C-alpha cells in the first residue's frame, strides 16, 4: 500500500491509499519521526514511500486540499475518494453524516445519529468517531457532546488539536462553564468560581450546613500548583496510604533523580527500577507510576489544557484507567488542582465522619443522630448533596473543616 508525507501549516501529515481511495489520514504527532511511525503502524501493508511520479493525481489533489484547509481556507473534502468499504455499513453511514456537517459548524453525537437515521445511537457515533481513519476529511472534530461538552478527539494533542482545527474553520468548542486554571497554576491562582456565591447558595439550600459555614468562617480553599497531569497523579500515587511527612520524603527523593526535580514520563520509564525502589517506592507504586508514564506518553492521560476542556466524569473515566488511580484520587485532583466547583467525594472517610457529626440520619424523619462509630453510606451523602449543587466541592471543604479542633462542636464525640 503506497503512502506519503507532506507538510501543512499545522505540521507534517501523511496519507496512505489503495486503488479504491484513501485508507488512512495521519495528522501530526509529537515530531516527524512519530508521525511517520504512526502512519506506518496504521497503514497495514504499507510499502515504500511514494514518489512524486508514482503519486496519483487524485492523491495530489487531496494533499493540496488538505494543505489549504489546514491553512485556514476551508475546502470541500467530501469528494476525496475514501476506501469506505473497509468499515462496517453503519459506520460508513455515520462518516457520511459527519461529512454533511459544514465547516464552521458543529453537531452533537446525538444529532449525528439522527442525520444517519439512527436516533439514540450516540454511543455508537462516539465509537465511530474515535476510530475514524480519515480525520479532517471525515470531520470528527466537528462532533461535540451534548450540553456544551467538548466530546473527545483521538488524534495527538486531543482536544487542543480539535479546537485548533475548528478555529481554522471559523468555529470553536462551545465554551465550558468551568474556567481553566492552566494559565495560572500557582498556589495563589484564583478559584474559577465566585466563593461568595457558593457560600450564599449552600447556606440558603441547607440551613444545617449554613450554620456550620457561619461558624467556620470564610472559604480558604487553595489550589495546589502542578507541573502537569503526570506529575500531579504521580504525587498522588506516592502519597497513597502514607503519612504526609513520609510521602513527601519519598516523593522528594524520586524528583531528585531528575534535573531540576522535573518529572518527565519518558525519563521515568527509562529509569532503572532499582533506583526508584531505592528512593522508597514500593513494588506496587513503582508499577503504578510506570503505567502512568506509559499511558501519558501514549496520549491516554490527557495534558492539562485538554483536561480543562473535559467534564468531571470524563476526566474520572480517563484517569482511573491508570493502575493505582481510583476515583477518590481523581476527585482530589479535580478539587485541589483544577478547582472544579461541584465534586463530592462520597468515599472519603473525612467527609463521612464530618457528615455524621453535622447531620442527622435520613431515617425516621431525620430525628436520629449517628452513633459514635456510625458513618453514613454513599446514598445518604448523595441525597443530601443534591442540596449543595453546583458547589459540592465547597461543601466538601467545609465538611473537612468540621474535623478541625477549632471548629468542632465541643458536645460532639468520636
């Protein structure tokens, strides 16, 4: 199968084809070598690179159109020949429906399912977009989630690349109601929501919590600085089941293995296991941070700019695929790194303990207190938490403060 590489305004791209049409469109990877390697891995029976003489005119025309398109001059790419017989009939219908979405516009997964004549098949549309062999020509970047969500994008760079292409076409991802913190990731970064509004909303919606908030005082939730998703999750893995002082010592030793203390997934993968074990990592945590590094390099763990475009549940789903990273770990990242306002970690022991001190049991009309060794279940937390939306992260912060000696009710007991 012949193939070629060509330069565009967004980087080096590639095409592979057969007599029926294009079989693969390759968008730029991290560098030119990576782009070539990715193209060859996807082109199947790829032969040698085609010369200018052996490249068919229709392929040259496709290259020219893609160059223009990626230079900000939208082209009609729907007539570029594709070997559509390589995909199932339903998937082919989805791809043709996607090509009907014009440049400068977007459609949701549900809308695309309707265009394809299969209302309700949103998940199938998502799977088809994730495995699209012809990005840009089949414009999966124009397909977004319902309610203003960005959806996904499987090419290198993820949602950052998706938005870049949309901007070239004169469109953009629908702005999220969650502000990005990634232009200011220091611990002095401002919260991306109004703390006063959060306190007023919580106090009005839940008098018991409101009384506790008044007693505790102003919200002092601070965002923790981070180098990136990889470093943040690596730190979380190291800190699991250890005291803060012991974990900080081990994490400091791990960072000291690298220039400037900067954690880099590629360098960590190349580090001998014995050196990481000597720094204090257990065998299980070593396996976890190496899995994290590998998934970061493969693009499964999104970089910070991409996380900024994702909703909370999508982030949780993506990051919990990493060995040793559970839902609680990601919820802590959402609250203390990303500043997401509406996260309630119902499995957190501190949240449960504080809830038992402040709130009555839901049974018997809420007139019974929790016993000294009783904790609420997740359902009780979630039910009460409905009153705290859309500021459950702030409610969580105040619940944790109920365990501080200065804010504890002197009549309460463990």
